[in-house]
C-alpha cells in the first residue's frame, strides 16, 4: 500500500502557507521481498539495502537534493522493480528499486499528496492539492532506461477536495481515491488512460470525517478483494467496491481509551495508517495517539471486522506514523517521527514486530532487527533518538491531525475573494 499522510490545511493564497509550519510525518515502505526499506522524513529520502546490508546512495541527474520540500507519498511497485516518491516540491520521481537511479522526474502544477503505480508498472498516477488525479505513461521504464522528464495528463478530478490516498485494485481494473471530504471514489481504470477516466464504478460513502488511508485485504480462497479504509472518525470500515456497499464498521476509540486508561481526554481518534497482512485476513492499524498497533481480523465470508490483538510498545514515546509489511519475512516495519518544515535535522525512529499473525507477537530489540546498527544510523538519522525528540514529534502529529477536524471559517467577503482568485479555473476561450 501507498504510504502517504497529509496533515496541513488546503492551500489558498500562497502567503497563507508561509505563515505556519507544516508537519510532515515520517513514512516507511519495505520492498515486497524485503530487499530494501525506505524511510522519509521532511525532504530526506533514506534507502537501506537489506541484501548487501548498506546505506544506498541515490543517483539523480537533477542538481541538489532529490526532493527540495517535504515528501508526502512513497511506494514500491507491486513487483518491486520501481519506487515512487512525491511531495510538496511538486515533483514525482520514479526510481529503479535495484540500482536506485532516478529513471524519470514528473513535474506537477500543484503539490502532490498521493501516488500509485499500476500493477504492470505501465502507468503512475498522482494526485495534487486541488483534487486532480494525473496519469503518466511509463512505457520503456522497465528496461531501466532513464526517460526524459514527463508531464502528467488529467485522469479525473475530485473538485478541489484534497486526495489523501490512491490505490489500484489488485486486479488492476479500478483506481480508488480517498479524500478529505469523507468519500472514496472507485473509478474504472480505462484501457487508454491518457484519454481520461470517464466511468465511475461506485462511491463508498459512510465516513463522517476525512479519510486517511485505504488498502485491500484478500485471502487466497476469495478472488475478490475487499477494501478497508481508515478515517478521522475513529473507524476502520470494510467495503464492497463493486457496489460501494458498506459491509462493516469497527470503532477503535473504545479500545484506545481502554488501553490508555484516560476516559476524559479522547473523544475521537484518527486512524493514521492501515497495512494489509498479505495472504491472510488480517490488517495492522496505527492510531494517531496510540503507542502501538491494532490487529484487525476481516472475516471476508461474513463481511465482519473485529479487533483480534492490541500490541503495545513499552518504554518510549513510539507512536507509529507509518507502517509497512514484508510479505517474504512476515515482519511489520514501523516508523515514528515528523518534520516541521524547519532546517533542523530530521530524526525518525524505526521499530519492527515479528509474529504479528500468531501469539505472542514480538517487538524486536534494536540489535535483532535486519541491518542492525547500520540500518538504524541511516534510516533514523542516528542510532539512538532522545525521548524528548520523539515526544515532540508525536505531539506535533497529534495537533496537526486535530486541526484537520476543524473546517476553516471565512467571512462572505473572504470567501468571494478566494473564489475569484483561485488559480485552478479553466480560462474561457
């Protein structure tokens, strides 16, 4: 699944963006066969080769750092050959996940919030801050050749609603887009994507706050995959994407309150990430303020969701901002941390859980994780991260998530000014 988090307000006037620090949560993504693992925090893209046990030096023809602003979305292609990174610098970069050469750079008109690669690596889709989903043809990229810079072609639009997550269905027939206005759109991915996507299969409607993440869960016995979604409304929901039907809802807030033993403070919690545990009916879920992971069981024949396990991480302020599962080793990788757009060094913490599908699950000590000290030094920024740094990052993410709950209130005059000065309107001929 794509790793992406967007916790700043929708941009209006450019000056408005400059008046506040925007929190960019740390993201993590592991290669499907655990050949490598990537962590991003702020504009840093950190790659570690788990086969050769070494930090990877990225090769990018562009001058300076690969990304010049916060990275908001990362993902490996389904077969592990390609890797995509995108963010606030309005760039989408496609990398070879073997040589780590940048194969092509795509320039977006707006900041990028989500990215997805088709299952056959033929296309990359990305979403911008104004809710437009763009598509780029990657023909020739699998030969490893560096392609000239490309421009996206509009695929479809969410009409000025920030898209928080993009996902191709496992069979490649649909592309799904989740947004800040509580909805998930299921669009038929056309045979000729560069001509636009004009057929909507369904809308999945039911969340009462912004949708943060979506992923497919399927087991070998069922041909159809079902969609799971997380939201700022404290829930994980299960959907049939063909009809858009809501099959079940799992409210995680009572369990968070019970685990935290703090009934008074928590009213709503945000699901920050969902990661399907491949070849099973399980999914790992991270929660905005919870120091650990929930494991949900999805009974696909009964169309039911239930919490089967709560794994608490003791001893430190580790609240996962992003999670990723390795199919080959059955390890759950987790990152915690955030960048606030300043020039200070960005640190993140990486932890792993083994035996997530059985009892007891084991939180690996640093000396037992793949890559050991070398990996931690590269991906975290340094081997040992101070408790105060992680606490501050957790609080920044919590506050930013809470701010998403509050819609901005504008006077009629300001609203009219913003509408008249929007720069995404088509010019009339």
